[in-house]
C-alpha cells in the first residue's frame, strides 16, 4: 500500500466499486477485467486501476480481478469488516426515518441509540425497537453503547453544540444532516448531507435541458481527482 495521503474522491469511488462488485457477486460472476467493469457500470477503467493501485496489486494478468477476493479487500480497506455502532441525535421526522430505515447493512452499521431533548418523545420506542433516550445523557449513551459514529439530525442552531458533545465523548466520525457549516476539531471527520443543496443542484440541471443525464454519484466518482496548478492530474491530495 502506498503511503501518500489518499483523497476522499478515491475512497468514495472505492465504495462505488464495492457496490458494483456486490452486484456481480449476486449474479455469480467470478472474474472481471477493469475494462469490463468500467463498461458495465459506466466507470473509467484507467481510474479503477489507479485507485486500486494505492492499496496493492489485486489483478491477475490475463484474468482480471477475482470478484469475491476484491470485495473482501475493499471491505477491509473501507473498514466494513467490523461493526460500527451509530447514535442518532434528534428524534424528529428525519431522525425517526433514519432510525427505522431498513437499508443499512446491519452487519456493518448498527443503529444502537436515538436521543432527543423532547420530554414527550423520551421513553417512546421506534418501529425498529429503539427506545428514545434523553439527549442530556448523550455522553453516557455513547460510552455504554461504544458508539463510533454519530448522526446529527437537528435544526441548524443546535448542530454545533451536538458536535461538541459527541467530540468530547470520544466520537470521531459524524454524519451531519443539519443545514449548517460545522467546525470539527482536528481528528474528527464530519460528512455533510445537505438536502437543500442537492435539490438546488437538480434545479440547475432542470434549468439546462441539454445537460448530460449521468447520475452525479457516478460522474463525480469516475472523474479524476482535482488537478494541481500545472494542470497535471493529482491522484492524491
């Protein structure tokens, strides 16, 4: 594995590759070349090879990639070979929807707790069987459940305080749904999901009917990482 810093675009693409490989495995495909993988899933074969080369040599000349083997390697690289316990902060409409969502990989991401400050919600149980706890006990919940990922589903005004509390409690990975720019401390990673910005992006697309229809997910992940000042492709930043 190379020692230089790996860009977030690269790790995002690894997730896309893994999803594609899961589909191939479900179809009982045993081997595939980077070219075939790119053609089947509208990816970039050269980018696939470059991204995987950061982490080792996985292909076999004349064969390509063994689908199941590469799936296992990518799961380890992405940290999906262990269970991550998640706390959701905020039992409003969004928080409840996330708590009851059945699409999470239960072998990897386990919604272990849901907290809120509303006394009328505390003590109630979600459809998925999670008891809503008092957000004033957040640090205790994090310690008790060995939480390593926090999801903030709060109004913007409350998000920064929630980030501070989970940081003090030792959580280093945060998924933020609040429409606010947060300020994480060094060593803490925040991923923002801003639904308003996503809708505005779609509005931009609708305003320009000649725009290409390729999904943003795949367009973003298949392009090379940002270029440096001299115009050369910068594969890691």
